C-alpha cells in the first residue's frame, strides 16, 4: 500500500519574500536571516546548503511556522504562515522521538496533536510504517532501534501526516555512510511516488545534489540566497555515477568556498 499520498489538492508552494529573522537575546540581537527571497514550486524538491550558523535551521522553522519573521513574509500555498500547518512535516537530525512511546505511537504523534480520529490514525500509521519497512517493529520502543531505523520512523511520521511539505533539517547527518546512502534512496523513492514539496537542509554537497532539483546556497549569517544551482538530472537512475553529478558537486564546492563555508573546516 502507498502510505501518505497527499489527499487534498497539493498546494504546498513556498514563497519566502524578503524574509528576515532576528533573535533577541538578553544582551544582544542575532540577525539570522536578512532579506531572504526564495520560491519553491509545489512538488519541487530543493536542497539548501550554506556555512555553519547562516540561518538554515531558522529558515525551516520560519517555513514551519515555529519562528515568526522579524520582517518580510513566508507563504505556503499562497497563505501567510502564522503557525504550524496541518500538512507540513518537520524532520530533524535527532529524530524528535519520545523514548517512552512505542514506534506506532511515535509515528502517530502528529496525528494526535491534529485530532485525527483513532481508527484513521491506526490505518495511516500502519501504511506509513509499512512504507519505511518498520511494520514489524510497531510495538517496539525507539531505544530498540538503530539510528537508521529511528530516522525511518521520523519519515513514517511525516507520511502518516500526509505531508505535502516536508522540511528536513540535516536529517541524515547522524548516520553512518552506508545507512545514510540507504536513507537517501528511501527519501528519493518516496518523493518520486508522492511528489511533495521538499526542503532539505544538509551539509553534504553530494546529498544536496542527489536530492534537490535545485540547490540553494546561502551566504554566511545573516543568511540570504547567494546562488541557486539548477540540477535537472536529479532523480534520474544512476545520476550519482555520472560526470554531471561530479560537475554539479564541484560547482557547489566552488560556490560554498566563495561564501567562506570552508574557512573553519565545517559546513554544517
Ligand atoms: P544554521 O542552521 O545554518 O547553522 P541557525 O538557523 O541554527 O543556523 O542559526 C542562525 C544564527 O542564529 C546563529 O548565530 C545562531 O546562534 C542564532 N540562533 C539560532 N537560534 C537562536 C535562538 N533561539 N536564540 C538566539 N539565537 C539563535
Ligand atoms: Mg542548523
């Protein structure tokens, strides 16, 4: 069964218009984003990459409705974002799982918060766990799962939500290389099936190119769009092994270098 196919008309285009976000601290103010403008079409998978601390997570939080713009606006489906939205899923690096709840319960969390009836929850969670290969672990606890399985569970939660917008903040960064590649394949397959809008923040150039039909490069803090690289071959079979793939990665490395992303030896 195909889990999490978006039922409603998918209206998940994202428009960030002159988006600025500042954090007010006790004795200082940090400008995280400054006039960032970015359009993402409905159903488009975009990767975002940039120097450490440039505001990537802030961008996702603003699109998710969890952080309010200081200036400018974010629209999802043409509507200004004023708070969490029913079909927006946020997937984080540290899984965001509750250790004392079962796998099935964790997958259902987003549905509970949104008051989806129990029978409907059970059906959607069952399909979602099936899709990510965790059906037989439904009654296990997160502590019994490997890192890769925990991140599959986080993906299942997004599928159960029938998310038409998946915001992913370095979701695979904590995984070992093989598991990471496996999960990249899963994310690509799921996108091919569902064609949801996807915004993937990553510090891996290869991952950005593998999973984004465009790759957005941000400036150092305060973040703005430095460059957008078109990546039309994304999703084609065997793309990872082509000269185009390597060229695209090299181009991004140059762009990131120009933004000083490698100055400290890290690009997270
Ligand atoms: P990135 O994800 O690109 O590493 P973030 O969006 O997490 O960057 O952070 C951008 C800047 O805003 C950083 O300087 C960070 O320290 C600061 N920042 C992030 N969240 C907060 C917060 N809640 N309060 C104050 N400063 C914050
Ligand atoms: Mg971050």
